[in-house]
């Protein structure tokens, strides 16, 4: 940093004179910001999560556990781009060119047009990128490349950092959009992609359960768009298919059995109806199980405490399982009420009134039901799929069955507002 020194930098006659040689400064309004042309991958959900497509010269990290579909997604995107005449390159450090071809055959004819380089030596990869000058390049995966100047094994923190840094330098120089694929274990522990988060422009996370067809793509960081967006896919024989009306599906599949409730959630700017299921069962363990999938475990603990203290529904020493159906993950406060109603319904063995019964709302520690964002969009989505009388916090608006407290919400959803049997007390 240079500081203006001597008289040259001082205010003279009320105005600042820059020291000779100092870099001129511009107000933000004078900075030219040409709108960037984005490269559409042709996969609507992916483009939306990216903020409108890939930005030339940007570095995107696509993380996810093995087998989730990262290679499939990137192969499909490159195929579509190649189909529009865009120059692409797929660097595979994991699979042989034959293996990549076999996958591409299942995807689309365009996927077979993508040039592939099966290579793990960083210098060879950089050479290929510099020579072929693609507009979009996928490196699958960043953990398999090796920089010969460093001693660590491929995938070690030092190697991953160096590989990413060198690729980034080239990408920025040549305005190449690069997608780095990285494996992350469930707890994000594996050395590798996490250390790159600060370096790249965009971090996408591909998640879901391997055994189930639904996959969710989220932006954890995005310098060129919102991090609230999420895209939903289904893994099929011919690759990943965008799930455009997920709400319709989840509502149709909702079981309406005791322990089931439909949550009107927000996935970024989009409303999504998902089924939340709970099971409360006698435990054989001293410390009963609290198992969640698609939710934060601490959230369940909190809701169980509120349910016991303010809702009169205790689960005591029984095991509690709560699952967001379809492998979707819900990370918003509006899920509290769904957890509470599903657990209460499961604990009582009674299906909720008007099942599938819909709800949303955050629970406060004193048992109050708190307002959450975009009630009108949630209610409209519910109405569109035939759900009426959504239980929601006060102030949510027309069409909602408003409740101020957890107790009011509970009495709204149980067929008779009888008091709980004593056997269910904590
Ligand atoms: P893959 O993209 O190789 O996962 P990742 O690169 O994240 O490790 O694909 C994962 C799984 O998807 C694989 O087990 C096979 C399955 N799959 C399909 O079901 N249909 C398809 O068309 C393709 C290409 C893969
Ligand atoms: Mg792969």
C-alpha cells in the first residue's frame, strides 16, 4: 500500500491532490461494469443456482459425496454447451476416457461431442487447457490431480490448493469458466474441497441420499448470484432430470398416516411443499435415539423440548426419528412447526386433521408461533396443490389457519381437542 507522503498528498485549498504516481481512484458509480455474458448450461436448475449461467473466467467448486451424480451433471452440462457450439473440455483424473464415454452414451448425443482428457498430472492438464483454449472446462476431480513440484499425495491439502491456484490463474488469464469437482464426505471432513472455498467464486453442493432418486443442488457461496437458490433433480436411467414441480409430487406421495405433515417451505425464492415424517418408538437404549434426515439435529432437540414444555407432548425416553421425505434438506426456521406436529401426531398415533395437513412457522422458546418470511408464497403454493387450512403463525394472511402458539396449532390439527393421555407425559 502506498501512502501519500509530504505536501503532495495534503489538502490544498480544500481539495486533495494525489502524490505523483499514485493510482487514480474512481467512485463506484464511475467504475464500468459491463454486464457479463453468461454461458447457459442448458440445465435450467443448474443455471438458476449459478445465478443465470456460468461466468467466463470464474471458478466454480462442485462438491458432493461420491456417487451423488457430480460427473453426470457436469457431463450433461458440457454436452449441452458443446451442442450450442461452445468449446468445452472434460478433464478426468478419476475415470478412463472409456468410462467417461460409457456414461456419456447414456446421457445425450451431444455429450459424446465433448473432448476428454484422462490425466492426473497438473502440468499436462494446464498444457491441454492452454492449447485447446476451451470456454468451459470441467476438472473431475480436483483431488486426483497432482502437482509434481509438491511432495504430498494427490488430494492432500497442499496439493489441492496448489492445483486449484494454478488452474485459477490460467482460467482468469484466458477467461475460461472452470468447474472443479470435489468429493466431500458427509461431515465435510475429507481434506480437500473445503480448503478451496475462499479461493473460488462459487461453491455448489450436490446432496441427497444415494439410494434415493432426488438430488438437491445448492449454492453455498456465489459471487455472481444469490446463495438462496436450490435446484432439484432426479437420477434416472438417462441421467439427471430436473424436477420442476416437486411440490405436486411430494404432496401426492404424502402418506397422510400418523406422523406425517406437509411443510410449506421456502427453497430460496421458491416455495416447496415437502412431507415431514416422524416416528416415535419405544427405545431399547439408555439414551434414546434422536435421528434426523434432511434437518438439523439441534433443531429437533429444541422442538422436542418446546413440545414437551409448552405443547404437553412428551416423548420421554422413546426414540424419535424425523425425516424430510425425498432426500430434500430443509434449512429454514419455518420447519419447526412441521417437526412439532409430525412428532405429536406420531406420539399420539393419530393422523392430523384433513391430512395431508399443511403447516409452517417457527417456534419460540416460550411456545409462541413466530412469523416466517414469504407466507403469501407458501400459502399460494399450498392452495395450488389443494391444501387448505394451512396452520401458520398469526399475520400470515388469507387462507391460513392462524395460530399464535404451539398449543393453538396442536388443537387445530387433532381431530378432537381432547387432552393427551397421561401415558404420553414426559
Ligand atoms: P456419478 O455422476 O458418477 O457420481 P459422482 O461423480 O458424484 O461420483 O453417478 C452416480 C450414480 O448415478 C452412479 O451410481 C450411477 C447413477 N447413474 C444413473 O442412475 N443414471 C445415469 O444415467 C447415470 C449416468 C448415472
Ligand atoms: Mg464422478
